[in-house]
C-alpha cells in the first residue's frame, strides 16, 4: 500500500524582494512593500510530503526521525533566523517564496533518500502558500 | 466532479511494537513510541469524497449519511480506545498513522454509495499527517 506522509516545520527569516534586473521604480511597482530596503520577515511554515510503500514490518513509509534530521540539518539550520538575501543560494535570485519552495525541494531531493519526495509546500503567511513538486 | 471533505476527531492510545523484532530493534526503530505502556493522541480525520453534483439535490453526497457512516465505522470504533488492544486491524500490525489511514479507508469504502472515496487524511499531530488514496 502506498501512503503519503506530510510533516510540518516552522522557521523564521527575513528577506527583501528586489531584482537587479529592474530599475528602482520598477522594483517598487512590482514588489510594493516587499521592496522596503531594510527588509521584513516571516514565520514560514514548511510542509514536506514524502510517499512510498508502507513497510509491513514497521507500518511506516520511512522513519520520521530520518526526515526530521535531514530537514533540520539541510533546511532549518540553513534558513532559520537568517536574512535570505544574504544566503549564497540567493546570490543570483530573488528570495520570493516561489524560489524558496523550488530551492528547498531541490535540496531535499538531493539529500533525502529514505522515501520519494512528493512535494514541498510553504506558507509565507496564513493567507498565502506555495507548492513545488519538481516540475 | 466536486470534492467534499468532512472532518471529525477521535482520541485513542497506542504503542508501536513488532513481536518479530528484538526489544532493542523495537526501541531503535520506534523510539519512545515503543513504550509498551502506550501513549495517546487526539487524531483529526479528514475524509474527502468525490462525485458529480446530483441535479435534484445539489449534493455530491448526503452529508447526514456520510456523518452517520463516519460516526459508526470510525468514531464509535476508535474513539477512546486502545488501538493495539481493541481494534481488530491492529491485532497483527503496528498502529502507525500510515496503517490507521489505510484501515479507515477500508472501513469506509464499502459503505459509500453515490460518491467515491478520494482521500483519507489522518492527523496524528498538527504537524504530522498521512494521506491515503487507495493506491496499492
């Protein structure tokens, strides 16, 4: 039997949405308040969904502690309480939650091998969320 | 096609233990969940059914009927129970959230008439849930 398991994690980070390819005026027009030069922050809620056959001996798709460990080491340690704009990963891109979702998916795809990575979902606020499944 | 989701809650106790594992393996694989004195959760169940909207009633499913099925097949059977000791599906398998979602799917599936079961989602904690779509 194939089941999907989703685990939710919280991290807090600051960012500023600003593209070097746009003029200051265009940045303000596109990003509005998110273009504030001093940045702002969010409590991000990250949901990671994995899937696979339920192991008959354990009743589990994978050991949850493996997933927790990878997410703590690879994602929370990297992005919790930091300024996303200053992270090397965003040297060449705007730290929108679209880009953050894709980045986190790609990092987990590379580092988590205990089950199939289905989807990453990020709530930037209670009002908006983003999903990326690798395509 | 319209999808309808109904939510309900139940509270139950369980422990994780495979008699084919040594005690050391049980502790290593299941951690704190292997404590044979058990522990419990407030589970939240979301059941999603799908179907065409009936032109006469405007319903995908008779919600009262769905509520009755959920109460009879799931809540009455699992609420304030010990999953390992009182629920037949777990006499010989570990009552993980994965297996619980699968067991609930099969408890509900045969009772639905018009609408088809689409997804069973079981929250063990607000930050941990399992989805089962009936996939082999």
